């Protein structure tokens, strides 16, 4: 095989077979195919697209480029959830202990945040002593004993994806549905779970701003998952405003604890319940989403979900006392109320701008190695559709630097749109994609 011939084949809209795709991924990962040829191939894919079969083969080739986590020593059906990324998205911290409290093993690898907010691993480090890097043996042992473990992704997970993504980032080949889906799913498939539930965000704070694009991505990933013999669902959820009211790291952990205690915001609880319900359905714990919802709500009412979260934090070296006393979580030394400039109704909250405001405070990770301040963040008082009076607080800033506080205030005010007329609020969840089709909600 010659890379020149495969580039030419894709340029003329011909379909590549499994062996040809494996040749491309293996050769590029080993450094035998140069960047300039891989760039040409990726551009041909962007212009001419890939078939579902090509996309599945491309994904599996990246999955097989490195370590595949063997979770067979874990008893039962292993479930995982992945989010395409959003502002205020702390659902993993809520749904994981709920599902684990019902006896379903949650073996999860999560990433750090890049860009406007921290990732799940960053948030968990708000607990003093919590270890996000533990051995595979300890990871599996924790899941068998308490049904839950969350760790950082290993460097050997889908190395082809890391190398190809870096190239896509500098060659204007990021925005192709097949390449995006392959990038996400290669890491999920390498993580070893039996059931994958995907939270695909749509709206101003999401990677996919348009619902049609989000739906296309969801369909592609569900197809890849099921072609790879993984039970896969995608839930398309709203990101036209921050999820919940807390944006940051420690402040989001506190809101997650509030939700597990039955005091969380409605949107955050609803999205967490729907995602967790499909995790239970995929694990065959329940026969219907209604039954799953009832079981999950019961874990909040009887305190088992909160206890499971504390057990999980303790098992990975963290101080579980913070779960029962979230006021111990460190918050920024400067608290400042951002006030509405006029009377009216909240018509829009640009979630990405709110995320950027949190990043300005120090709550986001601009590069992989940059310092992140876990104590800073933003609490949203007013959300879409809410009535507001002039000088009434719309958001609270937690900061440790006054210059950063001032810049965050500016960005928060830019994020809000206030009008005279009340507007309709978007749904929390738009649709569910399964192997059988699309269910509009």
C-alpha cells in the first residue's frame, strides 16, 4: 500500500476498506507517514466525508493504537458516560454515585478541562488528598468493592487520536462529524465499559452550537458504539445557558453535593436523572426509563447516593468529611455581586462567555500544564426567563484577584441579554438517540 494512492482514492470519493484505514492509522502513529500526507488525507475526509463503515473502522484503528483497558475482572455490566463538554456540567459527580448506589459498576476515566472550565478530574481535586492517578489494579478493586471509581485518562489510551487531533487543530480539519465522533469514541471504546451513555450538548456554550449538528454527531457516535458491540445511547441536552447555577470547580462540587442531598437546581437534577436512567437501562437493571427514574430518586431520598459519593472520595484518598460539610470547600476570598443594568426579563445567557469569565478568574485550564485555581467561580442567580429589576444581583463572583474580578464582571454583563418581554425557556433535554432511532422529547 502507498499513502499517495489512499489519499487519491479518498480525493475521488472512493470508500477505503478496513485494511487501508489500519495502514493509515498504524503508519502515522509509528511516524512512517509524514504530517503533510496525513494532512492531505484529513482534508480529503473533510471535503468528501466518510461512510459509516469507514468511520467505525477509523475509530477502531485509533482505539487499537494503544492500551485497551481490560475491565473483565469487574463483576457485572460496566457503564460509562461521556459529555461533549459544557459550562457548569458536573453531572458525572451526581449520576455516578446514584448509579453505583444501585449496584451498577461505574468504571470511569475522565479528563481535565481545557479552555473555559475545569474537567471532572479538576473538580474532584477540590477534596484534599483525593488521588486521580491510581493503579489499574486499585481502580478495578475499588469498582468491585464500592461500584465506583473515577480516574484520569492514561497516556497510552488511543495515542493515535492524540497525534491526529493535534494535526487537525492546525490544519482546519477539526469540524468534520466523522472525525469528531471517531476522536470521542476511540477513547470511550478503549476505556473498556459495556454501556456508553453520551451527553451531547447543543447551544451557545457547546462545541456544536446548532441542534442539527449535535443530532448528526449523536447519531454517528451511537452507530459507532453499536457497530463495536457496545450498548450506546446519546442524550442531546441544552447548553444555551450554564447547567445548574455553579460554574467553576469547588463551587460545582458543592452544587453536586446539594443535588445529591435533594437541594439541587431542577435542570441539573433532570439532566443527571435522564443520563443515569439510560445507564440503568443499558445495564438491564430496569425495563423502563420510568422505573429507572424512581430508583434513582430513591437513592437521593434515602441518602444512599450521598453516602456512596463519600465512600468513593474516601476510597481514593480524599477527605469524605467535605461531602457532609461542603462549607469546608475552599471558595475565593473575594465575593462580588454582579447587578442587572436594567429592569426586564433574562432573554439570553451566553454560556461560553460565562465559561470564559470563570477562566479569567483562574478556573479554566488554558493549556494542559497551566495552573488552575479550584476556589474561584461564578454562581448564577438569574437564568433564562427570570424577571429582574435594575441593580438586582444576577450573578456572584468568587475571586482571589480584584483585577481578574473586574474582567470577569465585564464578561458576565456581556453574556446577559435583558429585554422587556418574557421569553420561552429552552428544554433541558431535546432528544434521545438509540440504535432504533430518535426519540424527540
